[in-house]
């Protein structure tokens, strides 16, 4: 029997009112994340990836707000909760890992103080118990001499070790969902591989669900089980990583794959997607990708594409999806 999803997002719309009208940087996205699964959310800058993550955890900056849709966590709806209730969920049920660990850590406090404060905020523990939990959290993410490093300040760690500390901070209250927003972008390739391996191990051992937001398809290929490709606030394609990488059905996903360098087929010129992603306030009619799409027809310029549920393979929001040999 398939376990219920940890996170379920249904037709989520984020709106930003302005003098020019209402823009929708997230426009009707839906997906689930199962226990122990890593869902990669990928797309160009401005696609709405981070905005979707912030909406899920209730960290939208005004005037941005959830205009419609629902967010369910462990069977409970959370998008309509008061701010104080959402604050209690963050940390305890949802952990967060951001791109720059220095923005997540207080430079004036020792690592141990930051970990124990978070643990005691969400779990009924004494100071001694919280310290033991903090040491265990650092050991779990691979920090050597964890007990001694509790007394260190953030600047005394390397970039990769700081990111490990942030992951420990996100996991110390044992949340069921972790939202990781570009967690490896500022790291070198070898440290990236270590962080990806760490996330996969934690998902396997703990059953934690992870929403991994990134623009790097290489990270998606290594870390994720499924991938959601976003374009102009909408889901363009959703499916297993291997299927989307090797047989993309949406032309935008196909363009992203063509722009990835490969060592297996020798030297070749990388494909480039012409043009740029439209601003949320200037989304063209029909399919948002139609001005850049080599397969666009008149229908694409007039009618919004079908939803993912209308695709026989359940993957591409496109009138004329790519076909691949079996």
C-alpha cells in the first residue's frame, strides 16, 4: 500500500498586486512528495521555484500572498493557518536549508547555542538533553569532533561544513519535510557531491521528504527521485528523473537537457533556448513558452496548455509533447 504523501500542493497560486495589475509568479502548480522522496524543482531564474517554496512554509514577503490553492502537510492543511501556528510548524515539521549558510546562522552565537535553542523551542527537552541532541545532529551530518565544535562560531567553519551545520539545524527537531533552496550552489563540485550524498542518506535512513530547489540539472540527476520542471510560474513537466532527462516530453525540458554538457558523446555544440523567460506581469497568452518554442503552433499562442493530468503519460503540460521511441 502506497503511504500518504508528506506534502501535497494543489493548484497553488501566488499573487503580487501592483500598479500595473496582478502578477502570478506561481500559477496553479500541483505535486506530492512521498516519505523518503526527493522531489527536484528546476527551472531558470524567475521560474517561481523559490517563491513556491516560500509559499509552502509561509515566508512570502508582502504584498505577495497565496491567492488560491491548498497546501497539505501530513494530512493537515497549513496554508490557511495563523502566523503563530505556522511558526510552530517551521522547524518542528518543516526544516529549511538555504543557499547561503551565513544567512541562516547567527554570526554572533556559537553553533551549539543555535542548535540547542532550536531543539528546546520545538521539543520538550532539558538543556543537557538538548546539548546531547545537538552533538548527535552534528555527528549525523559528518562534523568531526562534534562536541568540541559546539563552541565554534559560524565563521570558524568552511563553506561546506557550514552547510552541514545548516542541514543539522534543519533536521535537529526531526521534521518530516525539508525544503532545500539551492543548497549546493555556493559550494565546489566535490563538496556538492558530499552534500547530495548526505541528503540522500538522510532521506533513506529517516524517511524525510525533501523538496530540492535548484537550477542545476546535474544536481537533480544525482539527488532527486522525481523532477518538476517550472516555467513562468507553471509546471511544464513532472516525472521520474530518468524519464525527464533521457526522454523529455515538454519542449522546454528538452531545451534544458540539450543545454547540458555531456562527457559520453564527445564534443558537440550545446543547444541554446532563444529569448528569455517573461516577467510574471507579462506572461503571453496561450502557453507561456510559445515565443521561445520551436514546436509552437497557432493553438499554443491562444489556448493555455492542458494540465499535467490531461497528458496520457501524466507528465507534460504541452499541446504537442515530444515523442520518443519505446
